[in-house]
């Protein structure tokens, strides 16, 4: 599931897929991952916060000593959600910021005001003690902004800045 409609996305994330893992299947997969030595689990989507059991999954993984990070577009992150993440053992949140220009970001992410929500999410996460990872997909429209985006991430106190390349599928 996803609450944005990014025109570049290869997934049809508007509705749940028929074959999505159940909560119990997720727990089983986490047990297998732990047995194999997994140290970090990134819960992503779509938008992981749309999954009703996402906090149960995060709790299950963190209780097994796995460092849990949530990859989100930031739209649904409020103080209440951030506090719930912390309570579930989530250590960090990766938020996509694809341009310093809100209009460019909103167009790329397919949602009105998504830039404002994403920036708010960064601030809310930091205020609640969560590490923040800023993620940017580099392309022609923002290539010249990369130094500014790095500076923005640093200014916001991001733990990491991750640069991704758009992959044609």
C-alpha cells in the first residue's frame, strides 16, 4: 500500500496485494533472518505505516535484537506515530527528499504538499529521538541540487544521506 502516486514507481501500491505476508509469516521471516545473522531490518513499502500490523512487526524484530529502520514518505508521521515507533524499538526513519524545491519534490512524489510532510517528518523524528536518513533519487531535475540536498540533510541533523539512482524497469 502507498498513499502517494509517484509517477516513476514500478509498483501498483494503491491496494493490498493478494499475496502479502500475514503478520505470522512476517514473524517467521524475522526468525529466519535472525538465525542467518541479520542485524538490520528496513521496513518499507509502498508506505509501511499503512500496514495495520507494522508496529507489531517492528516490535517483534527489535525484541530479537535486530536494528529496525522504517522507510517512509513521511506523510503519516506525527508526534504520536514517532512516539509509537520509539516504543516499538524503531531506531531510525528514512525519509525521501528529492528536491529542495517543494514543487519539484511534490511532482516527483505524486502528492500535494508531500515535501512539507516529509520535512515535518524529519523534524518530528529527530525531536522524538529517532535517527533520520535522508534519501534522494538523483535524476536530471535535481542533479544540480545534490550539494544543496546534502547541506539540507546535514542542517536537519540527518544521520545519513543516501543517494539513489532511478532504475528503469
